[in-house]
């Protein structure tokens, strides 16, 4: 299993497809991504929205971990 952090998801959202079925994402990471969607840097905000979209699209292929 791969535990992904916020930075990996921002820079490499395609990693979700690469490791389908063996990915764990912490609830804290999801909260961080939500906060970054409102970032004053438009590039960071875009990357956060893109990562969130990819996570939603992956659906049941991801395991979520409560902190």
C-alpha cells in the first residue's frame, strides 16, 4: 500500500491511476487539499482542485484513513 501525502497529489495526481487499489489517503490530506483550493496562488489552487477531482473519480480504488 502507498500512503500519499498532499505534495505528491498536487504534483503527480496521475499517481492515483498508477497504483490503483493500493492507495491510502489520510483525511488530513483531504482537508489540506480543500484548504488549498482557495489559495491565493492560482496554480496551487488549480492543482488542489485537479487532485480532488482525480480522487473523486478514483472512487472505491482508494482507502481513506482517519487520523
